[in-house]
């Protein structure tokens, strides 16, 4: 019984942050951010205002 209660608490703690995340819809404005491109130059989202942008994030190890 204690294991079931502990599992329920853990599941609740894992799910709660996902429920509080903001929701974005197509066309909603987003916060500006700056990253480095493959040439090590800073690129900001605001550099592409009034253009359609498709962001793809990936990682490799």
C-alpha cells in the first residue's frame, strides 16, 4: 500500500509541471532569444521579424 501511495505521489510530481506550461497557438508572439549559428555568429529571433520561421531543435551526443 505504501508503494502505491509513493508511486501516486511521484506520478503527480512528474505531471504537474507539464500542466502549468503556457500554451502557444500559431500566430502568437513569442519571446525574443539569441543563439549562435554554425558560423559562431549571434542570431536573434527578432532578426527575422515579419517572416515565417520554422525552428528545429536537436541534440546529439
